[in-house]
C-alpha cells in the first residue's frame, strides 16, 4: 500500500470523525461492507465464518448497526427458521458518503465545503 493511499485513507477517516456520525468499530465496518459489497443472502453464521469470529460477536455488531438503521434482519419467507441480514437505504447512504470521502481523500481535494459522510441528503436541502 503506497503513501498516497494511506494519506487518502487518513483524510477519509478525518472527514468521518468530523461528520458527527456514530463511531463504528472495525468489526462493524467490515460487517457493513461485507453485506453491501458481497452477494447474499447473508446470515449471522456465514458472516461469523468469513470474519473468523463467533456468532455472538456478529450479533452484537448487528444490534448496533440495526439500531443505527444501517442493516436489518429479515426472516426467510421460505424457511422461517432462517434470518437474513439485509441492506437499508440509510446504510447505503452512509457507505456512499464514506466512498466519496475515500475518493476525494485520495485525490487530494479539500474536504472543507462538501457534504460529509451520511449527511449528503441534508446538504442537498440546504443548497
């Protein structure tokens, strides 16, 4: 990993801290990205296996992400014993903002006058 990408990552994280959005742990962020960036269906068991952690660890992370509205649990209609972890609009908005910050951080653009993570919709209404 080159210095430019580390600098971009640092700038994205600074923008994230400044955004006022809730702090996510690395586990929570990894879980969120896995659900959004890999094909589903996603289950607690499958997510725990990929992350190399126990199911209770994933459940705690999902509780937090669910309370934030970034992910939600949905019962399988074909087999009511199964519960899937699914995406939400709030989670998609959050990751889009984070991706924008990564892209702009790597490009060296100023972060002073642009929407911040998860608040792009609020910024659009102010203009």
